[in-house]
């Protein structure tokens, strides 16, 4: 069973000012477009409650990191633009959410990024947080949302003039889900939500499990069916090579693997890595160089597919083509000496933490048939997945928890949410693709990859993403106006 796909010491009251590009995220091989540019922020840590839903006298706490930029904030009631951090270090999301910084001067906004508990440096119990079962219960979306509400109250009290500032929450991917759910659960705290690439319906019974893989395949098919056919053929080619010691040795050498293939289990791990890479490429198919999931060229799917269009039939020839395309993903920076297939994600994204969440509440079924997609066929088996979770974490998943907590596709009672989805992005399969009511609206970006609309503006941006940002700004203005008229 593959691990689920991901969607990154200060004392209380201390702070420092850090440049985004000096915060440990060096966008090599050069400064990449689409990232937040020339932004500085204050780094703070807040002593956060561990459990918001108990009434014990002795409350445990942990240190939650948050970032603040007040360069353009109007201290007489200017809004707070709040980013609901997701599964990684908060600096990664600040670096890739330039839209918030771009429009802050227009609205006189404070920009605030909050790190999600159990990710980045905001990990209760330190290394023990993922070791002892009694600590797992505190890692949940509900606890994270309550963190954000309490943190906002703290910021309102800390910054003079923020007491009555309207709050607009932003988020992308899981962060987009949190943004939407925060508006649903706490409408008295946040006045509206921009939920980009938020798969709020990627759950059991709400979206067919095969849809995700079909969108990945569609994004590659835009570069020609030859590329799709080559990837589809590669699984059998890998299986044939992995069946013998000689074949494994050849593949290890031809693909410059850091860890040689010594067993069929190693080959399974390699195939899992490949599946994740194709998914990541569809997510990051931006029209310019970017460094979100890996350093990549403009239109990386096109670049990857370029050497994979010759419809070879011999296993070694197929795999040599695959490796040439794969090199765009793992070695665009030209610094890799070998291919490590043990993880397809940057270290700033915590797949360990996400694995735990997917084993409790974030259960997102995915399956592939190899016919309507280019993946190796794999059925969704909740029983098998559940046993994997028990073995790893000693927990069992609750596949209907998120629908019960937040409503799934039943959003007719919600208000003031913009759901934006790029159709190149596989997570759009579980997104809101139609307007729900007058104030819960859908914005479709046909040429958009994963939350492209939240990234900084670039010349290469398609017209559809420019229009999406205009929709965001119009709704933000409307929400702020409605709030101002009500206080």
C-alpha cells in the first residue's frame, strides 16, 4: 500500500525579522518566478494550548510559529490576511503565496502566516510527538482550526489597532480546505475565505477514487498520447527488470539509483516514487520555472514528456526514455549525483505527519485501472489501508469523519467562500467546481496547476489566473465592506 500523497528555538514573545529568501529555502538554480519576492516578516512563537476541547486545570502547551508582515498595514482597522498553514514548514507556504503580499498594499492589510501543529517547528512533545500513541490525538484539523482562532485573538490583542480588523483567511491545498472549514466553523472570526485547490470532497462516497489519477493522466495527455503510452508501458518494463538480479542491477545502474534494487520490494518502492513524481509534476505544471515541490522548468510536464514520445517496445529502451524524462524532476538543478527513490517530497513538507493524519481523519481514497489513467492498476482497499495504519501508528482511519465534521459537498448553508481550482491539478477532482450559492462561488482556471492563483504574478500567467485573482479581490473587497457596515 502506497503512503498517501501530500498535498513544511524561540521563547514566548520573542521575535526576529527574516527575509523569505533567507529563511532556509534557497530557490536554486536561480531565483524562481512565482515566489514571493523581497518580503520580510517578523517570526514569533505563541504558547498555544495543546487541547482546546478539554477543561483540565493543568493545560499542556506547545510553541506555535507564526510570521507577520505589517509593512502596508493600516493600523486603523486594516484587514488581517491570514494564511491557514498546512502540512509543512510555514516558510515554504509564505514563499509560494505571493498573491497575499501583492494585494496587501491595496487593502492596507497585515499579512499573517500560522504554522500547523505537528509540522515544521510547531511540534508538541518534540521528537516524541510521532512516537507515543497518547500524543496522536492532538493532531487534527479541528485542533488546528482552534489554534488559528486563538492565535488570531492573541494577534488582535498584541497589535494596537487590530482589535476590530476584519480577517480574510487564505489557503492552498490542505490549507485551502482549512480556510474553507474555518469560515464554516468560525464565521464570527473570519469574514471570508479564499480556498485554492481545496479538495474538500476528496473523501469516501463523495468523489470516485479513480478521478484523481485520471486528471494526472489528462495533464500529461495534453503533451501527446505518446507520453501517456510510454508511462503506461513502464510499469511492466520495471516488473520484468525487477524479476531477476541481472535486471535489477541493470536498472540500478541505468537510473543511477542511490540505493540499488536488491529485491522486488525495492522495485515496489521505486514504482511508488514514480507515481508520486508524475502526480507532483501535474500539480506543479506552472508556466514558469518554480521551486515548490522541486526545482523545475517552465511547463515541466512538457519538458518531461519531450524524450518520452518514441513508443519503444523493448523494456530497456522504454526505461531509458523514462529516466531521461525523470531527470527533469530529480536533477533540474544538475546537483544530484544519484536518484533517491525513498522520498519524492522536499524536506520542508512532512510526509510523516501527513501519513498520520491520513490514517485518522484525512482518508482520501485513490485507485487506478491503467486504462483510463497511466498508472499501474491498484484498487482502493480500506481494510488493507486500515491495517497499514494499525501497523504504523496503532490507529484506525475514520473515512467519514471529515464529511461529518465539515459537510463534504453539502455547502449550501456556508457563505463567503471562493473555491478556485486549476484543471491541470489532480486535486481539482475533489474540488468545488460549481457555484453553491450567491456567496460560495467556484472559479475555474483551465490552464492552472496547484493553487497557481496564490502565487506571485508573472508575465507568463495565463489570462484565466489573472481573472481568478480579480474575482478574489472583488470578493475580499465585498466581505470587508459588509463587515465595516456591520460594526
